[in-house]
C-alpha cells in the first residue's frame, strides 16, 4: 500500500491544526455558523439527524492495521453521544414501528454507538461524535496518516479503485499509482474547490469492471492499445440519484501521460457550464446528457489548448510515475515453512477445517485467486445478523487489524460492497485464517450472495433520508439465514437506499430498494434488473420499478415473492449449474416478477 512521505504527514497534520483553530474561533463566536459550515464540510464534518457525522477518507480502499486501530480508538473514545440525546433519538426511531419478518421476530431500530461504518466509496463514517471533539479526532487520525479532507463539499471527493488493484489475475495494470497521482493533484485544487456539485472519480485496473465505473462522474478503465501502450478509456457523466445516468465514453484511448491534462479539461468545462441554479440539475451527468457531443467537443478543444497553448503543464513523465509508484511497497512474502510443533499445530488446524463443510463454502465464496500463485485474496464479511451492513465496532476493528497483521502483512482493503479484504494471504494459512475469522465473526460464506447486501445508514441517522434502510436490511438478513437456501439462490446483488441520493446504490442492484416519503410515512420502491458493470451483471444499467411503493412490512414478503419467481423460472445450464437470478430476469422479462411483487401486497391499491 501507499507509504506516506514526510510531506504527506506534514500536510494532514497542518490541516488538522488549521481545523482546530477554525473550530475554536467558531466556539468563541468569532466565526458565524454560515462561515464555519464550509470549513467543517471541507474536512468531512456533517450535521445529521441527531448528531454530527464525520466521514474519513480511505483513498482507493487501502488501509493498514495501525489505521484500523486508530479508527477503533475513535469509535471507543469519541463515538459516544450524550446519554439524553441517545435516549431521545432511540425513542423517536422506535416510534416509527417494527418491520415484520415472515417466520421470524420483528425488527425494530436499535441505535448503536462506538462503531465505524464502511461505505460504498471506501470511506469510514462515525455517527455520534460531538462537534466539540472534532479537532481531537482529526489530530488522532492525522497521527495515523488519515484525514477527512474533501469527503464533503462541492469538490473532487475520495478517489476509488477496484479492490483487486495490484493483486488481480486479470489486471491490465495497477491503478493505484494513478489514483494517488489524482489524489495529490485534486486535493485543495484551487480551481475546483467550489464546483457546481460534488464530484466522484473511480479507476479500474482489471479487465472486469469491479469499480462500477459507469456510475461515476468520471470512470477510468486502464486499457492497452493495439501497440501495447498503456492508457485509459474515459467515461464521463455517470451518476445515481433522482436521474440515474450511465457515463458516456468520451475517449476510447487516452495515453496515461495525459491523464491530468484531460481530466482537468473535463472538469474545467463542467465548472464553467454546469448549473448552479438548481441542485438537482447541478451534477455533470445533467450537463453531459443535455449537451452530448457538444460537451465532448468542448472538452477536446480545452484539452488541445491545455497541451498546445499552455504546454501541457500536468503531463506525467515516467520519472513522476515512478516516484509515486515507488511508494506502493509490496510486502515481502516469506516462504511458508513451519517446523516441529508449529507444523503439527498447522496440520491439526488444516484437518479440522477440511472436515468442516462451512470451510469449503468459505473457500468458494470468500477466497479468490491471486496474481501470485502462492497467495490468495480473502474477503472478511461484515454482513452478519445483528449488525448493519458495513458496521464495525471498536473491538471488531481491532480484531480485523490483528487478522491483517497475522495473515496479510498488516494490510487490508475496504471494498465497494462494504466488506474488508485481506490482499496478501498465503494459501497455507487459509485454514488458520478461517478459524480466526470465524471466531471474530467475519467468516460467513456469503460474499456475493443475498445477505451480502449494500445499505446506507438511511433514516436512522441521515437527515436527508426519507425512510429507514437498516431495519429493512436486518429483516431481509434475518429471513435468509439458511445458508443452503442462500447458496441455492446464488449470486444476487441487493442494494438499499434510504432516499433518492442513492448512497446505497439501489439503482445498480439486481434488486434495489429505495425509501420514499408518502404523507410523512415510510414507503419503499422496488426496482429489478440493475447492474454495476461486473461480468455477472453486464454493462452498467439502472433497474426498473416494479410498481407503486410498498410498506415496510410488505418489503420482506415482496423480496420473497420475487425470489420464488426466480426459482420457478430459472433453467439448469449446460454445466449443470442453475441459471443466475439476473440471467433469468433478463431472459423471461420483468412481467412475472412484477406480478409476483405486486401480488404480495397486503392491501390492493393503485397508488401509495
């Protein structure tokens, strides 16, 4: 992973000190609320439904064990609200009612404290830190090479990549050095500090899209030309929200040396022509959709001017690339040779694991091949009953750090799916890792299955949300606890958002659930057939709505009806495997699934 330089450390620590001064001046009345608001947002501090929320950047998902321990300390020492505030918040959320679960106990909101939340954009959020502790938290994080800079505001946000960067077997090239170059270039960029709207960039180095590129403001796919030259296919104008749009390919091949020059042209045109009169129409996706080829022509003209008139000031040299790439130090993997008593213990652990069917399921779902044939890529599941998707308590983050130290050279990665990945696991250590991960509660073999669902914090925490996400996620997780059933259903992407901002990526789910407000009550819209761009799902595509919205109590029953339809309609393929959910849906069409979903309503209605 990237190793911070002395400059990097000085930078984030200076920013933390700057924010302490800003916070103290606001507390002393020397800065008004309006003056302080952009300053706290630029450092990742929001005001949510009940308390401040902070968002910590984990650039391109790489995180060290010492950083996980720093986050654990933040959770334990600072994510602790006033007891009266927590009691008031809990009472208000309980008043919203329970979500019934077919054949199980109903689910109600139980607000948790002392934990971090992994997001779909490799950030970590905390929901309960008092604002007067904000500077203390920033200084603690800066000491661990972390920050919240530009995780909010109308700026270029945290840069993300696919989780298999540098380790995937189908990789064209490692995108992380380019992501780091973009991060350094975009942080505090003077021209792009106040864009019309927030701006998100993702890179993918694998041949398969693991980064959901089509859904980003700018998506960058590493490719090679026919001559073998390295470059990028550039997509611009993707995004979810009220108007889901897939990004347009504006360049099939951009030489890597011109990455910054071209991205500057794309954002400069947006900064000049993007709408600032309407927040719902301010994203670059609206500009690209409205202008089409004219946007592309304007970008090309701007790019030409940057290169020919300005002299290409940001053209990357091999020396600059090498400088950044040298900071990504691959751990030294030692031969896994054990002797004597240690070898005997390893043999016993292996024998116990190989006798357990759950171990083989874990190998099937949570373990992937590595470009180094001696290593494996292992995903720790943070989707388990009793916890919101992506939530990790202080103790759990410390346990994950210990697993990273013991089995993955002290490194882990946050994933788009809100899990934690270990990138450097020796294949001989898999039985011991499984045993340790199972003891910590991270070994559920459900990666890519129904309960490996994505969900935003929703109406339990977010002031923008129209409905709760977490009780719905818990109800679905509780209903589908039978692993035999989950394995029979196979690969299914289920995503939940609490509002139209789509932080839970519901548009890209094979099954998407969106919280909506109807006369002050919680309702849920269901979509089917969305795609994030992976090989399983196909090209990025928004799902289609199945009908009028459903009550919270109906949602688990509707999901069950949709899945029953899949079981009935799926085929057995030539290899003897069952046709996937998304494959069946696209073959037979929406109608039988819509009929099943709408037939599961408790009360007939035309609108709700």
